[in-house]
């Protein structure tokens, strides 16, 4: 999306500025920990140790990161077209229906490597379908995408309650969830990947959907920066009037972008449903759609930034649980505050340090130009 500041080198835009924002966020978080009477350095140790101290901890961290990669990519795709898709939560819910239907239908007759591609197609189709409606309303009726996607989050939540209590729940069961999937509906763990480094994944549900998330990130990069459609999306995001002047149909790009975004959000459901729970139950999304907004902001809507940003939030989730366990005075609510500070500085206040950094690089460029002129004289 367009920015009022001068263009900076890529390593500054996607590396230095996010790192400065992150450092300030953790500095403020350390002050918060200090205010409650705890040692911030001890909290930082438990955060890092809880996320990377053992192979099992790394597995949990990457499991959470997998989910956030999908939702971060979903938000980023919409950002590039100037759209704020805040409905990733609902699109992931409805995408889970596609995953569950594929597993319930085929898990007892086909192996996982046959069911998995069908579940991917189901998650993409249902997620895209749920995003199509807000996209169409924005394109054809002028309804604001933020309002409609928020409304559709609540509709998706209610739809999920209805399906899991009236339609998909096994007969005689009281729990609002589907039956457990057979082996055909269970994704294998990526224990072999961590075993290369001598690590044991243990009980962590780190599964093959992580590789799918990386493939999706590469696919988004190709789409946005190497295709005609991606160019049209970026043009509309920078200047809708210029896009219209160039003959780009705004309504078409809006609908297609939202469907791609919704499909990516729907794929998030593969990780918890087929990779951890082996059934579909209420609240399997657990706020990942909203975390995806922070991941996309921190990653500058670029897949190369979204992946480390997703891992960072995986660290906050997994390491935060370790802090709450080892330091009882720091509750889960405090962990949420720390996550909120990261979101604040990475998202809402991302431009706090940009003017000063831009001026510094401008002065550096002027000095370099002056040296060249001096040598030429």
C-alpha cells in the first residue's frame, strides 16, 4: 500500500524498521513486567526457553506459526489491493467446514495423502465463498469491507454452533464437535524434520501443513510480484483512480482479491483440524484471524516478512505459556498485554521511527553525492 514517506532500501523497510519497533515493544513490555515486581530478564529467559528450549517446544512454536502464516498471508493479499479484510476469523471457520466434510466422507476409506489435497480444495473453496459475499457487496453496492467482514465473522460463528450442535455432531454425543477422524483424516507430524537437528518433537502437533504454509507464501510472492493480476492488485492498492484510468476493473479485482484472501484464511483450518484435534470443534480458530492482521502489518505484507513475524507470534504464544507457568505473578492477561504491545508498535505505531530513519538515509545520500561531486571536480 502507498506510503507518504520516501522509498527506503529493502533491508531497512523489511528488516531494520520492524526490528526497531519490536525492540521498543519488548522494552516497554519489560517495564510492565518490572512494575508487577518481577525480573524482566528472567521473563525473557522463560519466553525464549519456552519457545526454543526443547524440540517439543520448537514443535509447538512452529505449529502456532503455521496457523499465523496462513492468516497473515490472507490479510496481506487484501492489503495489496487496498482492502482491509478483517474477516479472516470467519473465513477460517467456514473453511473448516470444507476440511471436516472431506475427512468425514473419506477418512475411513482413503489414506491421508489422498484426503489432504481434497481437504485443501474444500478449505479454499469454502473460505473463498465466504469472502466472496463481502467482496461482491463492496464492489457492487459500496458496502465497506471492514463492516461486512466483521458482520460475517459473527454469522460464521453462529453457523458453526448450529452445524456442530444440530448437523455434524455424532448421535448421542453432548459435545459440540464432529466424530474423531480415522487415520485418513490425520496429518503426519514433521518429526523427521526436527530429527535432522537431533530434536524430538514429542507431543507437539507440528505437522505437514507447515510445508503447505511455506508453499502458500511462495505462491503469494509469485502472485503479487510476478503476475499481471498481482500488478493490477498493487496498482489498485496504490491508486484506485490510476487503476481505473489504466482500464483495470475495480469491481473485478476487489472480488478476486477477497476470494484469494478468503481461500488462504480457510486453509488455516487444516492445521488444527487435521493436524492436532483430528475433529472439528468449536473455537478451533482461537483468534488466529485477528493475529493475522498483526502478522501482516509486521511483515510489511511481504511473504518474506510474514514468515518470521508468524514465528515471532508463535514464540509469544508458546513462550508466553511458559512464563505464566514459571512466574505465577505474570498471568495470561499479562502475556496478552505483551502481545498487544508488539501489535501496537508493529502496526498502529509502525511509522513512529520512520521519519527519523528516512531523514538519516537522505542525509547519507546527500553526503555521498557531495563526495562524488568533489571527486569529479
